[in-house]
């Protein structure tokens, strides 16, 4: 699969993911800590890899890459 997460999106995911993992350390309940770690870990990993499976499922691409279009002929017809 190809990367579908853009630069700003990746930076935000890394920052929020790291913050959530850190907050999981100080979470008051075991369930809350696990939720923070799992969600933070997923965000952090998608930020590292540049690949988000939910984005792929919904055909979202924030990477800024465009698909190459088919070459067009400019009125010239083959003989």
C-alpha cells in the first residue's frame, strides 16, 4: 500500500499520539490508560508510516500526490 497521509497530518498524528501515550501513564483507571495507549499508539504508528487504513478504506489521500493523467494528443491523429 502507498502512503496516504500528508506531511502536516503526519506531524499532528505524531504529536497527538505521543501526548496520548504519555497521558496514558497518568490515567487514573486501567481501562482509561489502555484506551489512551491504544489510540495514541495507532495515531503514532500512522504518523510514522504515513499509511492510514481508514483513509484507504474511504479513498482519502492527504499526501498531496496526484494520479498521473493519461497523455492527451493535441489534435494529431495517427496516420
